[in-house]
């Protein structure tokens, strides 16, 4: 994870979890016990088992105190090294002031230390970069002005702007050179103050550069090359110093890696729950009674609750719709056992199956569901949704073989505490054989005492079960 993202994640955890009135770092420098708002503390305690499961450790190994203490210490280290958001933002050399664009492009491509670490960590190196860039900019500007003046002096008429020399940034060579239009190409020798007389030279022929674009129009000189070399060396040292500072920071954080990763995961869980609660309120979702104990506490009778709890969805609607809208159609679905569902194409059978699967899955993990709060869902050991499938040529399986493979998994795992939702079984073969196979599989699920819905187009299946009843 990039340091800036880790910093943002840890700051978000601390900002949401700690009492904003308490100091993050006490005056005596010691890390204090985190003070959490009561509601958030209860929420954190609720999700902590899930966090420990994600991290693959038990609650004795991963305690809230250790995580928050490690997070505070890590924030100290990170904030002292890494550039954060907002006021700490840095700019490459030449971003401010009257500097030619090719020089700005050079600084943008070379100065990778910018916005990686705070400049105070590599202050001596960045000062060298600043001085080297200033010398390079002054030399390039002086050279450009001298050559432009010489071009004007040699022409009897005033030279148009398009025919004047200009600076050019060559990205592949990380260099800034002088570009002289073909009409003005001659041997130039100009005076650059302290650098003395300078003769324009070819970058490729005289200095060994490779892949020089437009080499017949690009020129440099000894003074400009010396400044470029000095700048490149200074930037390389600054980049290496920034990398070293980040590696030292990583070494300090490494012993607390598990706690810091847990803090980031906790932030994700808390953000997920917050976003879910906000979205659920807007969409008209609510919390059902989950499990036998909750249902009995809510006033349900022993008979209606049964052995494991009732499965009743009141006012349920598709999860991609908003329950507060008047055009949203709601239904009440009770599933004490396997139920058969039939109807024409586009009647909404698959929608019902997906709707029930999503509602029960959300309920079992403690989330709101697209139904009324009077709904009841048992503790399920599995939610199985098997929808229509076709051929699988890559695997060498026909539609019928795919159906049988999928149903073999369902029959192997289904129990009396499972929710099984089967859609369009038996379409991979002829109607008679499909009806027979579907009937046998449905009988097997009924014998396992699973709850669910068996959606089908096979009307003969209805006749068979009428005879059984």
C-alpha cells in the first residue's frame, strides 16, 4: 500500500474511532488509552470477531488496545516522514516563477522525490537540486537569448517568431536543448558570461546521446551539458534519499504490521456499515428478527418459530429498487419448506429467487434487508442459488451435464438449515426426462427438510406432486 494511502486510512480510523476532544498524542509523549464514543465502542466490539476472522487470529492475540496504540505510534512516524494531503503538497522545481515550459517538463519527469517524503527529511539534497536547477535555468535562458540575438544580427530583416530558436525537452534523454529552425542553421559561437565563448554542438555526434529526435535542429553546448549533468546527479541523490527515508519508515512500522493492517480493515468495516445504514434508510430497508431466540423475544409463538426459526419476508422487494417509492411492488413470502413456483416467461420468477437470496444473506450477516422489520429469518448454514445455465464447451460439458454437476453440489451440502433456490432445472434435456429428473431432485431436497423455492416451466412437475399430496 502506498504510504499516502496508508496514512489516509489510519487517520480515518483514528478520526472516527477516537473522541475528538482527546489529544492524539499526550503532552508527556506517552500513548494513552484510546477514548471512544460509547456507540462506536459498542459497534467496534460487535465487529471485532469479524475483524479477527479476517486477520486470521483470535481475540486474545488482537486486542483493541494494541491496535489503537500501534495506530497512534504509526501515525506519529508516518506524519513525520510522508507527505500528506492538503498543505503539505509539494511542487517540482520551476513550477513557480517565469521558467520555460521545457525546463518544467524536465523537473516533472525527473524529481520523483516530490510528494513522497517531507522535504525536511532530505533537506540537504533538495537544496542541491534547487541550486542546480537554477543554474540550469539561467544557463538555458542566457544561451537562448544569445543565439536569438545572433540570428537577428545575421538577418537583414526581422526574423519571425516561428523562425527563432527555442528550448526543447527531450524526454528519452532527460535533457533540455536548443532547437534552431532549419533556415537559421549555421555555426554559432556565443558568449555566455562566466562560461565564456560557447560553440553550439550536436547532442548525438558530440556528446553521445542516443535516439535524438530532430537531431538536425537540436543543439547544445559545453556549459549547458555541465548544468544538465549537475542537475541530474542532484536529482538522483534526492530520489535515493527519499527512497531510503521510506525504507527506514517501513522498518519502523514492520513490527506492528498486523495491528496496522487490522486498523485499516477496521476502517473498511466501519465505513461499510455506515454506508450500508445510510443507503438502507434511503431505500426503505430494515432489520429483521434473525434466529429463533430473537423471534421468540419479538413475540413470535413457539409453533410459528419452529426448531430453527421461521423464514418469513414481509413486504420484500428487489434489492435494486427503492422501497419508499410508490411504484415498488412488495410481496410477503413464507418458506417453511420447499415451495414450487411456476409461471410464463418474464413473469419474474428469477427476480423472486434473487430477491429472497439477497434478503436472507444480508439478514444472516447482520445487515438490513429490503423488507419490513416484522420479517423473520433463521440462522442459515447455506444460501444456494442455482440459476439457468447453458453448455460449457471449454469444459466439454453439455447443458444437461452442467445442471447435474451443479445439483450434485447442492444435494451434497444442503441440510434442514439451508436455503435452496433452484431456477429452471431440467431444460438441458427433453421435457419428459427433465420432469423426471427435476422431480427426483426436488424429492431429495424435501427429504433433507431444506427450505427454498423450486422455479420451473415443467408443468408436468406440478401434476406429479399433486398426485403425491
